[in-house]
């Protein structure tokens, strides 16, 4: 249990490099009562009851994750372990194993499979039927925008060959018109989610503990949960009441264009519930919008059509001469109006925007909010910003928009080469993840992981940010190397910039007198470590308000 009121004895961190910001270090740090008291010689001159010998290691502000889904990530451990599976056969075998070991579990739910294992990301229900023919099976893809289900799950959801594509969703079909078993975006996935039984609350609270274990072991002490629905608020509040929160969380309430008018009336009350929970580790200051889907299933919204012209409704890829520009989830001016109403309630705006059309719509919405509600310190966030048109790069800084980007994605991995580039084409693909361009323009670039969509380890993402290379070192000079971010800047994007996004720059995310002693102790210096070796650095300790909340191998 985390007890904020428990004072910590004066502790001196010594015998290592202490990073206080870009190109700035010191060699000693004194912490007392959860805050940084002194640095350097002043720290050594003070009385310390404990000394932490850094052993030549590297101490820095702990990381923050500006966009993730910790509850979903924790719940992955409660289902079949399919994330590491490298083929459909492996996934099916793991689902069969889990089902056999849990004969009383009514529904088999798991995440998250690699959508690039099958052409077009189109998975067949019959493959899962071979493993579990008598109970519903629901698996999420890595993108968390897609379900793969078996035939029983389709039946329970009432999805038949005659079911039309729902609003904001797609139901791909085989060549003969029968439902395939892959469901894309919420309009389709909700058909299944709405008939699934709720997870036991104890399992959900335990999942938050699993998420905390995961994050603290990687030096992360704050995370933006970027997709929170009413049941999730219940779980967080219950976890807070039990003292089960062991790191900082900020909640972003999900805004659904189909139900926004009723949702918006509930946001303030939900925020009040969180505040009344009284946990110093839990806030709820944000509302999350989805402007589009993802490029990999052609629901990311583009200014120009997908060059592949792949038709998503068939069992095989087929040419679509008309081309598709993807899916904008909010029509007309509705996103701008919804953002204005959220802003009037004092919430921070957080918009998922993948394609260049979605990014422009998000920027237009924020510009509308500023024009109608006036100037204030609102720090709106556009998450992902995978593809940005040239004329929109400068608008982030001009509007005070924080681009929260996932640096791990800026590499030529299978997801990029198999699913993304064929849809965008090489020329447009080379304009993805323009992190350095945004930073140079003056935008307050911050980093996140989107865990469990991808690794939540900041050092994994930083390794790509500073190299634009895969773990195998490809390409040698880096993919679009002009977008490489220097290591000091990359570290800041995962610390001070996330704190700024969280309105907490005066509390954590920095090493300075008066700041909360939220720290991570690494066994080596990332500023002098080769990019491909950054993920090998070990976390020796993670500290939250001066308390060691994770102890790695010494």
C-alpha cells in the first residue's frame, strides 16, 4: 500500500551520474520526505541517514507514459498468452490449451495477436472453432481496434451473413458473402463486447496491480490511461479505496460520437468520484476522442486515398478502383463541438489521430475550441500523429498542442513493411512519425507507448527514436534519419515533457530541489550507450516520492 504521509529519512544518492536534464548532470542527490532537497556538494554536506551507492550507475527522473491502456495491459495476463505467438497455429494451440485448463470459463477472452500474420489482417472464425467449438472466443489484435472471434461468439452477438456493417465498424466477409470472423472498429466489436459478461472486479483490480508491476520494473511511475469507460472508473476507485494503486494514473474518459450527448453530462460527476477517492496517485482530468482508426486496416483517415485500394470485406485482397480515404469517426463539425463542450468543463482534450486527415480535423477542432472558449492553459494532446501533412506541422506549436507520439513505431518492422507501406506507398510512408520536425517547430513533443499495443518499456522506444532502426539494426543509416531525435531530447520526451502534458511539471519529471523524488536508477548511462543497446540497460531501482517501489537485480 502507498502511504503518502509516511516520511522518508534523508537519503543520499551517490557514486554515479545524476541526470538533471539535457547536457546537465551532477554527482550527488539528497532526498527527504519524498522530495529532492539538494544536489552536488550541498547534498553531500547535509546529514543523511541512508546512503544509496549507485555503483557507477545513472539516476534520472522516472519515466512517464503519455498514452497507454494499463487496465487492458494487465488483463492480458488473465487470458490465453497469445502475444508472443508467431503463427496462426501457435495462437490456436494456445487458445486450446487455455480453454482446456479453464473448463468453467464461459467466454475465452485474450489479447493480443499480431495482425500481420495473415494477409490483410483477416482472420477466420473457423480457425478458432477448431480449438474451441462450444464456447465463445474473443481475441483482440495488437492494434486493439480489431477482434478475431469464433463462430459461437458471432452467434452470441447475433452477427449473421445478413448483418450489415454497423455505424463506425466493419464486418469483413468471405468471397461467398459469409461472415469471416474479423471485426473492425467499435461499431463492429461492440456487437460482441455488449454481450460478453463483465470481468470479476477482483480480476480487474488485480490487473491494475499487474500493470503497476510491469511499469515500475521499467522505471515508469505515471501513466495516462487513454481509454476509460464507466466500469473502469469503478475499478480505479475501488483500487484506490483498497490502497492497491502503486503508481500515478490519470484517467481519460472515452468520448463516443454515437453517445456523446449523454456521456458529456456524466464526465464531471465521474471526475468528482475520482477526486473523492482521495488518492494522491489518481486523477481524472482528461477526455479522450478517437478521430479515426488505424492505417493497418485502412480505417486511419487520410487526405488522399489508400494507394493499395484493398477491399476490406473479402477473404482476399481485391482492387477497389475508387480508393478509400479511411474512416473519420466524427462527421462535419461534431468533433470540434464536442471538444468545445469538454473544454468548457475544464477537461484536457486528448485526441487519437493517425492519418493526416484525422490530424487536420483534430487541429481544426482545437483551433475552434480556442476561438470559442478563449485563451487558457489547456494543453490539448494529439496522440500518435502518425502522418501529418506539411502545412499542419507548424500548427501544433501555434495552437499549444502536445503531440504525444510512440517512438517505438518509427521503424521498418513487419507491421510497417507488411501492413502499412503497401497501404500508404513509399513516398507517403516516408513522412510518418515526424518527431524531429515537430520538435524543431517548437511543439512540446511528449512520448508514450500505447501499451499493450506495443512495448511499454521507455528504453525500447527511445532506442528507435535515436536511431530509426529495428532491433536488428536495419536500415544501417536509419529509416528517415532526418527525424532522429538526440538522446537527451528523447529522455526529456519521456520525462519532463510527459510531466508537462500532465500539468505536473512543478511536481515530477525533473531532478531539482522541491521536486518529487520520482526517480529511476539505471545500471548504465543511456547518453553514452549505443542505440541498439539501450533496451539492455537494467532498471536497478524505481522510486516514487522517495520510496523504492521497485528493486531490480544488483
